[in-house]
C-alpha cells in the first residue's frame, strides 16, 4: 500500500475552524501533470469539505477525485491528525502530530498509529541536509496571532469597562485575504490616532520576544497601528511619564501604542554578577542564569508575544 502512487487529502476534523489544506489545487496540478512519471503520483483523492479554503471544485478542475473513501491511498496528508477511528492500517500519514515531546494529550494518537502499523511523517521533524526544519511556523502565524490577540484585547478591555477600537476587529480566519485583514487593522489604527485610547489602559505596551518568523509577522501587523518602539531599559521611564501625565491631568487620551522587542539577555542574567550575559553559555548552561523577565519586562507589558 505504501508508495502506490495514490495520495489522499484529509478533510480537517480536529478543529472546527481549520480551513487550511496540506496541498492546494495548484500543488496537485503540478504533482499530477508536471514531469509525468517523475513525481510518482498517479491519483489524488480529496475528502470533501465545505469549510476548506479551496473549494472541492477547484481540486476536481485539476484532476483530483473527491471522495470520503481514502482506503486506496498509500500516503494520506493532513494539517492536523484525523480522528483515531479513521486511521487506516499499513498507510503512511503526514501531519502535525504534536507527539514527539510525548505530549500527554496526543499519546492515544501515537498508540493508534503503532497499533495499525502505520507510518507517521511529522512535519515538525522534517529537516534538510543542514539539520534545519523545512516546515515551520512562518510570518503568517505571527500575523494571524496578533490579529486574533487584538480582537481578544478589545473583548478584555470591554470586560474591564473600556471601549476600544479593537472591538471592531474580526478573528483572522474571518478575512478573505491578508490584505483585507490588514485593512481592518489600519482602520483601527486610524481610530486610535484620531480619538485616542483611555489613559486608564495606557501606556499600551506590546512585548515581542525574539526575531523569528512569528515575531516578525506579529510586528508587521503591529506596525499598522500608530506606534513607537522603545528599548526594554526605557519601560520604567515610559510608565513614570504616563503616571506624571495622568496626575497632572495634561492628557486624558493616548494616541499611539508602544512596541518593545526583547532578547535572551532581557529574560535572564548571570548568577555571577562579575560575568556578562553570553548566549552560547546560556544555552549550554542555563543553570548559571537567573530569570529577570518577570521583574524587568512583564510588569510593564500589556501584551506579550512568545515566538
């Protein structure tokens, strides 16, 4: 059954909001029609889905078959795992399984894979010749994450008694494109620049950890708002200025938000006060360092993005 040239695409059943697909119609067209005989793919069977971002008809147009039955497939692809009872014996599966760290909630999945003598290719563990992951979170994860967080921030502040422009944002999956989502965030930014935010929730500080793809994607969305980036060392000063302003009643509104990018040396410090922070040493000997993030960064953060 493995390597029989028939590939299956799962309809995602783990999360009700999952609209992604492991292969787009254009990918399928390349596998089916480009360099015939070289890809090893003879047929692609796609389970029907009314929520997938690519309509079933688009797959049919490029030569895929639409069927719930994937029993003919040697390789079955998904984003997330199928329901346990749907795992077929002696097949190869590829999806994000979240099992290699022995995540307790997913051990039944791994047990089922083993019991059915199936092969599992976890996207998270596929690496190139240099040992680096070939499939990983990209900037879209950060973009979507911050859009969803801004929406949640609006809900939280409303619960605390503050109306904010963030209330007009939808969840990231509600927008038909990145451009549409960005347009909505820009509108929120324009409202902040025009009408401001209540001083009771300001300064509004967004902390971004690291400079990876997720952090950069989140910062891309953040920069659509009226903003200023500040160094971590200036956070106490920023809050002191805000308190002075409030006590002097010089301003009742704030017309921008603040961003702060922190690195490892803002999160920990050497236990030995005579030594300077060394990233290589920290990764090799974390026991030689003490946490400081909770004292120097977290008290000033309105939003913390982990990447």
